[in-house]
C-alpha cells in the first residue's frame, strides 16, 4: 500500500512590524536566523527553512550581522534557507498595480544574487486577494499561489456548485478575469497547522490524530501539507526528532521535513480531475462579512494618502520624465530602485493597512518622506535635463519660458499652477542683501501688464495668483551653491487636451495686448456653476443637485457628509449601538463663489456639523476587556465638538469631471466620516478600480453576509451605471467605499478614527484617532452609461491623481520641438501604469492594462522603435500579439532600436 505523505515545512510568518515596533521584531529576526544557521550546521536531517518574510528579511538580518553574509549565502546555495520570490509580504489591494509588480521584480532580482527563488506566489495572510493574481503570477513565471484568506473550504462531504469563493479541497484552480489559470493552495487549516510538533509520544499521538484529520478533510491528494510555524515563531529546534517519532507512530504515513519546491513537484503530479475552479478576486463575499478586514482600507487614512502621493511621484512622474530626458546609459536605475525599496518597506499588510501600533506608523511616515524626496530629486533633475534640450528661441527676448509635461498615459486637461521667476539678484552682486531685496520690491511694484503665450505666439488665459520676493538657491553640479533673491510670480492656467507623454512650451511675458482673463465672479450666480456637460447647484441644505446636460438626468443629494460612531478597531468598523448618523444636510452651511472665468468655476462650501466628542465610557471597558467587536454595546458621548468641513468645488470648462477638495480639523474620536453621492440608478452591479482590473462587483453581498456594512477596496474610482446613465466617483488615497442599498449611493470613506489595534489582544493606538488637520481630494463625473463615456471617466479619475509637471527654463536653442509627444497612445482603453527604461540594455518598457471589458486594437508607438511583448521581467513572450489588447489583459511592451540590415 502506498503511504500518504506528510510534507512538513518549517517557517516563521514574519510580519516585519505589527504589535511591536519594527526594531523589536527586527532583533528577534536576528536571533531566528542565527539559530537557523546553527541548526543547518548541526542537524543534517533538517531539510530547510522557508523565509516567509521574503527577501527583505535578509536585508534586515545583514544590517546587524553583515559578517555572516558568506555563511548565509552558502546556506541558500545549499537549499537550506529557501528565499523569495517577493521582496515583502504586501497587501495587494492597498498598493498600486505597479507596486505589486516591483515587489516581484526586486524580490526575484535579490533572490538571484544568492541562488534560486521559491517558485510560489506567496500570500499567506493578505487581507483578500486581487483577481488578477493568476495573470500576474503567469507574467512572473509562477504557476502556483498559496493564500490564507478569501476562499471557504467546505470539504468533500459538502460539495460546492458554481460558488466563486468556495472549494471542497484545499487545492483548486484559480482563474483570473482574462482566463489565465494557476494552481491555488489554500491554507485551509491556516499556516500554523503543523506548529510545535510534540516529541513525547503520547502528546504526539494526540497532536497528529487531530492534525491529520483536519488536513485530510480538505486535501485533494494523499500529499498533506503541514506548516511548522506561525507569526514570529522561533524555529523548532527538535523538529526532526519529532518527525522521527511521527514516523514510528503512523506506519501508513511518511512524514518528511521538506520545502515548497519538492512539495509542489509531488503535488502537481497527483492532482485529481475534480478540482474546483475559483474566479477573480478572493474577498470572502460568501462569509459572514465581519472578518474580511476590508476596513483596513480606511484605517489611518493619512498613510493611504501618503502612499498614493509616493506611488504617483515614482510611477507617473520620476520614471516617465527620466525616460524622456536621459539616454539609456544615464537613466538613474540605482536611485529609483532605492526609492522603490523604501516605499515597498511600507507595503507589508500590517503596515500599509494601518493595523499596527503607533510606533510602526510613525516610522512609515519617515520612509514615505525619504522615498518621496528621492522621487522629487529624480523628477527635478529629469525636468532640468529635458527642458535644456527643448528649443525656446522663438519666444521674445523678455519672455520667461516654461514647459508643461503630461506624464500620464491619457490625454489630459486641467488647471496647473506655475511659479515663474521674473528676475533675480545673486547674493554675490553689489549691495547688501536688504538693498538687493528693496531693489526687487521696487521692480515688483513696477511690474508690467503680463500675458502668457504658447509656442505659436497665441495668448493663453491665466490667473495671477501671487507675487513676492523670496530667497532661493541653486546647487550647480560643478561649483558651490549660489544663493539669491528673486521676484516670483505664481500663475494658474488651463492645459487643454494635452496628449499622453507630451509637453508644451509656454512663456510669461509683458503683454502686447489686453489681458486674456478678466475675473468675472461678480456676474456669476453665487450657488450655480456649469459648463457644456454639467450643471451644479448648491441647495439650501448644502447638498448638490447635479444635472447631466447631455442626458437631462438630474441627481439630488450629492456631496452629503455622514458621521457615525465607531466602536471597532483598526481592522473592522462597527457602528456604535446608538445607531445614529449625523448628516451635513441637518446643519448650517455657507457658500461663496471664488472664481467664474475662462479658467473655470470654483465654489467654497462650508458645512458646520457638530458631532459627539468620542464614544462613551463603555467602549474603554470593552476594549480593555478584549470584548469582540460584534458583542460590544458602547454608544457615543452626549458631549459635542464642532466638525467644520470646508470644500472647494471646481469645474473646468474643458472637463466633465467635478473636483472637490475638502478640509477639516478633526477633534472627535471613535467615529467615521464619509461623503455620499446618491445615484438613484437601477443597477445590480458596479465597477471599481482594482489591481490591473476594472472589476465588477455585486451591489449586495451574499445572503449569509451578517455585517450591516459592505466595505470594498478601490484604487482611483468606483462607478455605478446602467444603459442610460452613470456616476463615477474618483479619489486620491481614499481606498474604501461602499455601495449603500438605499438608492445605490456611493459612500466614500474620508476618515475612520479608532483607539485600538484589535486582533488578538488590547493594544492602545491613540494616534489612530487621527486628530488634527486633513485635506481630501475626490471627484464625481456623470456619464450616459456608454462604454466610451464610462472608460473616459475612469481615465480622468486615474489621470487626476497625477498633476502636470512644470519647469521654467531659459531662451535657448535645442534639438527638441517646443511642443512634442514623446510616445503615442492611441487606444483609450489602455491604462498605462509604467513607462521606464528597460532593466537591462537600451530599450524602454511600457506597461498597462485594459480598462474596458472587451478586446480592442492596441496602438502605441515611439518614433521608429520596434516593439515586442514581454513579461514582468522583460523576457520575450512569443505567443502574445503586440497589436491587440484582450479583455482584462495586462501588457508590457519593450521598445528597442530596429536592427539595421
């Protein structure tokens, strides 16, 4: 009789930072790897250890023990320490598509400096899994993914039908929206089902009787996986002795200390024909809904905002500008990878999710700041290099040229702001610093009438926002710093229909004709703004009535702020037992018209809410007693504090998108603030911007969903639409939304404030109460429900996250035209996520995906460069067409010089 095999893999699920600060976990990691290196020497039966924390764990260890790097490398080469394939264990929903890819690229590159990476997409504790995982794993040469959440194991006595989120086995096929299929491994009994195996025979018998039965309930083959470890678990030093005891006790089983590579090889050859197939994203929609942990999308929202800022700087500004500016040999690969690694260090699931202790998240802000400064350095240097090559001699002698660059993959319109240096005096010039300043102030007072012109001499409307004399300095690359004082003029202007990856050169100069813009606020209606597509009225209760002027559809109760109590934690929202909501429409408001001119219209709306200062004393008792949130009974305090929300409402004459910027000073605790957009549209589903996917989700969860809320993840937008009308709500760093059952209202979470971490004990997190100043940016767009208008609204939501890049330059000759498109993207559905130089060689890589739901022709070009499809590692894909974009397809194109005949 063939024995059943029990594959025992030693590991320690290494959350880099969580319920203790990073350095506390870090020091324990050093001890863990020290012990591993010793056990590798002294126990020949110890097969290997799976480095669960992925490649960053080696960086962290070597930061303390650099002298042991040769020993560490030897253990990896010998297969004793199994590493990779990722850099960190990320939360895949809360980081960008490109961040997910860079995690794989950096992880694999570092693993191959030592040896071979583990061939397994590893998501043991990710809070739900992205639907494009199968395609992404395939594009990273991975055939299998292991995960702990998102699928309900039912066992073979409870066969499942067509359910997307259930499987009778712990092994299943996982199919993505594009049709790619990989093998999925569910840790049905968690990644600790073989932890702390007893050596004493009586205890071992009781242990294995239970563990074998648990595993066999779900296993599809006679190959049983036992994970010997758990969160921050020290290595079991006597595990090989425990395995010998198990082999003595169970002659019908073969217990093996092994690794994922050998386990997967054996498992793959034994898989049955009746495996279930699960589809798309794994978010546990068929569970009770309390512990999907989706509310981590709104914990410590300031982290999400900083992360979005960081990603946009790196992905959509620094890399594209460096690609446009530099020859391949000058591209700053090293600086950019350094910035990426700093950013990725904030992406582990307990970090970016905002569900750790306060010390962890304070350190994250420093990493964000460091990564962003590197990105800004690269961006500025690239802009200086690029603009120095642009020909500006056609502008007049007194003109101050500047270049505006669209670094997104979409045609983009919108307002941009530029600080133009009109004149300067260096500190080294004659006179004292005060005399120099006085001279500039006199020049400023005598400033001529100004105008902005384009490269063809045409006047461009603008606003003069500010003028001042300010101190600055230059840092030349070949000499000492140069301090100076300068006249600075801050102007705003509209950029209209600038193509993807294009630039335009304009100039501020003395006017040769009447000013192009005369502010016309006095002639406008104080509560109404409009353009050819949209009419917006502020009602007496402070809500907006919006009219789609193309379809005639009118929407009421838009932009309503809702505040509710929260007695949950960083993981889960739970409304306080009073079950009362405070709405901005029940409180006073003010509105004033700020602008109404050729550049667009702006209203300033102020809502004066009053909300409870905190929860009542009952919540403190319940949190300290570690009462499960589903059993808490706390209510909100009777004491109130002001919650004043000031919102700038902007409508550009060249865009269908209405933009909002809300500011508040939060002094309340234990509450959640959302902004509501009531669509009143008849629709059973909606779409949201997810990871390389415009994902379709049901508006109502499964019948066994018990949580009264249904929070969801998003990247840049969520949209409800039908065949006649649609509403798309965009955001910047606001990753949580909900479609409310009443009238299919889109509820966008702005702030969620709680005082404890949650999970397995009581960990106070006063900084998670998010006290202080906050600014939120978001938008709404009305469509006719057609595919063309819907896709365009998605483009504008994504494009709004990246501002135009602007750089002043001089009048000079150059080899580049004043107006130019560097790379043409002629497929509206192609959402570009990356433009960068190739990792090796002189090529250039462009990556994106299909925003729509059908195959379309793909047309992108860069001069006369040749193009070929490649995978994430820029290896050729011979069976992929570069001229089509299939539904839900992710495509990377490598552009290189054509071979000369």
